[in-house]
């Protein structure tokens, strides 16, 4: 995740060249072609992905198996990725947008329709989850699910209860009710720097349709955000992981997998910090992060090889086990550790999963309106 899965237009990626090392893993039937060549005469794949979103072995194993060098750059918001894609000539072979943004980008014509004959591992994907994503991408014509999850609240129960013993640790009120937020702000509240996703959270808190396009609903949400702004310490989509794990924050609106990572890091540090997660009772959204090939990708053949590799059950299971995110690969589930697939914070119970709506695309007008509200919120004006 999302993420999260997620308004800057600055280039946030730091391009890194990852060396080929690690154990060999088998993947079936990947495409190979002439492709772009790197400085040493080999093929190069340019990957643009969320920060901290791969297992340690993912890229080295791919490089070793396929002989394709991976250049990877990172982004922290969907807006950053979208700006690059819509400008054209991004230079990337694989990108990882969240599905609601992916839908808009498909309509803008920025992606290559998939040649599914080059992706034999598509047979491994979860048909029910792919059907949900087809709401964004009819016939799953342009992308595959990478990871999926929920948005909710990560928290340090001890720190919160020291400030407010009866804190509502099952509700969006913990963040969006100023009577509550003012009491717990001292230990640190963080929210995602993701305007569309945060607006869904406020709409859920208000009992509105999370995908509302109503100007009246947006005005109500704006009022909520401006009232709590004095109590928000951080607006960021990645830094809250370490901050929760270290006890520098007590509350974070975040992606479930990020909060699970914070929980695990806190346990490993063994300093008595316990991080928990909940999907608020008022509701939230299901999000999907996709992998897709830009229409102007320098090396689409290497991109197909990478997509097929990622759909190898062991490869994606390793990522889920390492990053604590649910994946959309049905064949990988026996390889996902019990501690991951049986954790309701990572794989929501079926009943809850059915009730949570998918975040849909905002209209262009709504996107502009949300952006204006978010800028007011960030600046506190």
C-alpha cells in the first residue's frame, strides 16, 4: 500500500541502480525481446514505485534470473506519479498507481493495453479481486494487482489512553472530532498526504458516500479538516511508519500494511512500544495498487518480463511476508505466512471486505475542488 496507498509536482524519486545478487527463484514463461540497453550493453528496466514497497530479494532475484538491470525511482504521492505520466515521456517501463488514479490515467490514454499472451502467470490472480479492479479497468485490460488493503488508523494505545482514557479506539472520531483530537494531539497525530483518500475518510466519518461528488459534502468535509488542523502534527504518506514504531507519534491515518510494518518494527526494537490498527466502524475504503506499462515505455518487453515475474506465487508471497501487505495472487496464498494471512489487519475478514467500497475516480472538477481544500488544510489557512 496503498497506499496508500499517496500534491507535490516535484520529482521525489532518487534513481538507484540495484546490483544483481541474491538467490535464484523460478518464474514461468516471461517475455523477452531486444529492449533498451544500459551502459554495459545489457537490458534495463525502469521502475517507478512507492517507497519501501519491495522485498529485499525482489529486484536482485529478477536481475539475476532475467539478466535485466533494474533502475528504480520512488514516489510518495499519486499526484507526483500522475504529473509525470500526463506530461509524457516519463522514461518508465513499469509504474504502480493506485486504482482510482489508474482509472483516470487509462482514460487519458497513458497506458499500453496488455498483451495477455505474454503474461502466462495471469492465471494465478484472484478472480474476485480482479473483478473489483475491473470497475476501474474494464476487462483488466491495462494492469495487474500488486498489493491491496484498507485505510484506517494506527495507534499506540498506551500513549493515547494516558491522555484520554475513554478515547474512541474504533472510530474516525479519534482524528476528526476536535473534542477528541485536541485531547490526544500532545502525543502526535499524523494523516496521509493524499487528498482524495483523506476526503474518503472524512466522508465516512460524516456518514456520507465515500465516493461523493457533491459540493455540499465537500464543504462539510472542509469544515471538519480545518477544525482539526491545529491538532495535526504531520501530513505525510511514509514517515509515520518509523514515527509510530519509535513512539514519536501515537495516532496515524495510514495504510494497513504500513501500520503492520510499524507494529513489527516496534516489536523487534523491544522497547515496550505496541502499535495497533483498526478500520473505523463508520467505514473506509478498499484500495488497490496496480502495476502497468506506460504507452511510451522504453522497453515494454522487459516490462512484460517483470509483470510476469511479480505474478510468480513465491515472488509475490515473499513481498507480502516482508512488507505485511495483502496481494492479489490466489496461487501465492499457501506460501504467505500464517502470521500474515491470518492477521485481520492485513487480510480483512471476508464480511468486512464485502462491506468496504472501492475508491472510484473523481471527476476532473471534483479533483480540482479537493486539491483546493487540501491546500487550505495543509497551510492551515
